[in-house]
C-alpha cells in the first residue's frame, strides 16, 4: 500500500497517483480537506491503523509514502475556524501524529517531514551547498539598510529574495527598491550577487537525474511568459554533486537550482525538498513515473 498525503488537486500528487494507478499499485489517499475525519489508532509502538472515510489500513501495510501536505490552517475548509474549535484540534492532532509517524516509520517516505527544515533557512542551506562542491553567490542577510548599500557598491548587480521556505519572486535590486531600502529594517531579507548564466533545474530521485535547461529573459523564470525548457545531459561531476547534495540533506527527492556561467562555472542557489515538478515534467521528462516506480518498490532508494 502506498500512502499519498495532501490535496487531490495538487498536480505532483495527482501525477504520481495516476502513475501508481497505471502500475496497479494500491493507494490510500489522505485528503487534507477531510482531515478531521481521519484518525490514527496506535496499539503499541508504531503499530496501528490509519482510518479514513473510505478506508482502514494497517500502518504495517504501508510500504511507502509520498507526502505533500499544506498548512491546513490556510485551506479554504478551515477559513474562519478558530484554533479552539474541536475540528481544528482534531485536525492538528491528526497531522501531528501522521507527521510523527512519517518521520520514524521504516516505510520509504518521500520526503520525511523533518527533512523539510533546510528549506526554511536559505543561509543554512547555502553552507551545505558549498560543502557539496558548488559555487554560491556572495550573500548578505540583513536588516541594515547601510549594509545593503555597501553590498550593492561592491557587486553592482544584486538580486533579493525571502530567506524563508515560502515562495518569493526573485528580483533585481533597482533604483526604485534601493530608494526604499530603509524598509529592510522591518524584514530580514537575503541579497545576493547577480550571477550571469543559464538556469538549470535538476530533479534528483535517489541516484537518478532529470535535468532541464531553462532559457528566459526574466530574472525569475517561474513568472516569465517566454521561458523555454529542454532536457539536457549535465557533466558527470555536476550530477555527482547534485546527488551528493541531496544525500547530505537526507532527501530521496529534491529539486536543485543551478546556473552555468558563460565561463562554464556551476553555481547552486537552493534545493527544494518538495519540488512541484509537473511544470518541468510536461516539457522534458518522466519524473512522476520515476517517483511512482520508487514508491512501488521497483527502484530501491538508498
């Protein structure tokens, strides 16, 4: 039995679910919107049952998990619901128990909740990226406007983005933003040296690599209308670094953001521990199929 946890409309989750169906692998789907209707009943140690509206399955029968849960408090089904409400408390308790089980079970979990933490601190993750052998851009994390001005004077072209795990638009720091730089005192912000080059997204699944070259006229290709994607074969030393990096972060599946400079140097900006891969899969590959094969036990992940 494979356990899927998240929202039915989540495209990576639904894509993997479709591939598991193609492989005729039994699936139990925990729909977060129905969270208060699920329970975990333990009968000692980690043994017990996961019970939902449409199934009741022994935890021991679950041999793999693909988890993409959202913050349930932001779901429309919990809009206006207070934390004192019984439904809220049941949901919080259930998610705490399921998350804890995912962290300690012997089943394959892609990826364990405790491994999501590295994405919540970009500076911490950059240290691990450097240890894996990648170049990283000069970085400033600050709430001091004058420090930003000195950083811009040194590097000339600078981008800025959030330091948290929340998605933020990567933008070039221009005259307009610099004129309002005093606002940084209210919000810790990450500034980085702009690195010229071609973006690549590398999806790592165990020892398997799915690499995509990205051509775009914008600083953040995710919000560009002219982005072009194409599969690419990377140099072996680059793929080895990507695999080593995901292992260092204890990720079975990760999305590594790279940029190759005109001089052929490889910079790494960050690693997404729960990448929304379908944007790339539509253009270039078979990531969903590879994930389903791992979850089904056809490919053994170390």
